[in-house]
C-alpha cells in the first residue's frame, strides 16, 4: 500500500459517511431522502443533455444527413436522457418504492468492500507482517452485508442505516491500521 492522497481521501470520505449514517440513523426517512437525492442526480444531467441536444438540433441535423451514425447517436442519447428523467422523476415522486433497493445496495457495498479489504490485506501480507486481527473488520462487514441482504429491509430502515454506518467507520479505522501495518519497517526481508 502506497502513501497516496487518494487512499487517505477514500478513508476520510468513508469515515465521514459512516459518522453521518450513525448520527442520522434514527431518522426513519433517511433512505427516502437518499432515494430523492439519487433521483435529482439523475434528472439534472439528463435535462442538461436534452437541452444541449435540442440547442444543437440544426447542426446535428446537417451532420446527420451526411452520416447516419451521428443521427443514431443523437437519437440514442435523447432516449437515454428521457429514460433517465423518467426514472429520476419516479424516484423523486415515489421514493418508498426504491428504499428496499437502496438498502440492498448498502448490503452489497458492505459485502464487496469487505472482500476488497480481505484481498488488500492478503496482497499486503506478501511483503509485510500483517496481524490476523486485520481480517476481523472485513469479515464482520461481509457478515453485516449478508444479514442486510437476507432481511426484509422495509421493516428495518433504521437498523440498516446504523449497521452500514458502523461498518463504514470500522472500515475506515481498519484502513488506517492497514496503512500503519504496511510501514517499511515491517517489511519481510528475504
């Protein structure tokens, strides 16, 4: 593991998101607001894309007469943008429908992030002495993710947010331990 700004930035962002989820876990509508935010994040760039396509309509029409690929690309961009706007509006208007998906997404992130940490520790252990307890947090993250994926999430929104927050904070702390554990003084010498 190299000392890079992106590793530290990732650790800080994961820690902040985890703390925010822990602090806000008792807000029952947190997942609804998250779905609305994702819906708005779909609508805004799609509206921009449609606006750009419509404002360049004459130029595209001239190019489209010469090249059928340009016409096909413009049409597919427009259809994708309209579809994204429709999905975004659906998410904004009926966020409860998507709450279960978001919770399952959190569970999948925990499983994948735990697997990523285990792989990272295994790779680092080839060059460094890595204690066995570095594996505890990633394994607990995977177990938490599996519990979330196997549970009826609509009845336990608060618990899903709390578990995800705790797992993210623990993961950020574990990442710091991994970084310290890969100090050059701990390198395995041949």
